[in-house]
């Protein structure tokens, strides 16, 4: 039986690569705003998935990691909650 954590991480990494590829295909004038747009989409999706309380913890953890200078390269993920790798 496949490890569900491994499968989730693999799916997450694939989604990140697909999104990064899609951003590269955006018109230049949109590419400059892609980060902000993706952050808004991500925040809405996370809130829908786990609710506002857990989403605030996840984004707080992200803020802590970025404050430490840690940034995930494309294709990898930072651990933000007990639900991800």
C-alpha cells in the first residue's frame, strides 16, 4: 500500500510545478502581479479547506519561516501544518 503522506507530498509538488509553469506563461504585465494574485487565491483555498482558525496558524507558520529566510524552491514544500509534509 502506498504511503498517503508521500502521495500527498508528490501531489503538492506536482501542483506547485504546474502553477509555476502557468505563471511563466502569463503575459508579462500580469506576471508582475502573479504573486499577489496567487496569495489571495491560496488564502481563500486554505480557509475553505481548514477554516479561518487553522488557516491563520498556517499563515503564521509561513510568516515565521519566511522571517527566518527560508523559502521553498519550486517543486518542494515547507512544512506549514500537521496536514502537509
